[in-house]
């Protein structure tokens, strides 16, 4: 962990330093817990727990995988966005027809709603 003077020299504000320290502490606590759990999962029933390099590496990798994996809702929302964009294009190209304007407006609204859902699910 970086020291407070190092953070200040790097341009961190007081609030930034506090957030950095809280985040690194929380990350370290989670990394510790997952590493110990990995060690417990690999030990023999009558053996003492040993937390190895592999256990710590697997725990750290689990944070990365969790952030990279999209859930099914995000995937379907993105597919829906593409379909909505196509429908909006078709509707926009047929504004002289009676169905063009409603298709354009409704598909644009649905696309925006799906985008908002997908983006908020990432958090």
C-alpha cells in the first residue's frame, strides 16, 4: 500500500486518499478471506490449512473474472438494443407511412431503456 506522502505527491486529494485507503483495505480483506477459503477447500480433512501462492492467485483472479463476466440480462439487453436500432432505422426511413413514426419513436425509447438497464447492471 502506498503511503500518504506518496499519494499526496501523486496528486491525490484528501478525499481521494481516504477513498484509496478504504478501497485497498476492503480489497485486502476480501483477498484474505477468499485466499483462506481456497486453502480450506484444498486441505485434507486431518491436515492443517496452508494458503499457497496458487490460492492467493485464484482469489485475485476471481475479482477480475467477476468484473468481466456479463450476466444474461446484460446480453439480452444489448441484443435488444441492436434490434431497436434496426427498427428505428426502418421507421425513420418510412416516416411518410403511417407506421414509420410510431415505430421510430417506440423503438428509440425501448433502445434507450434497454441501454440504461444494461449499464446499471454492470455496477
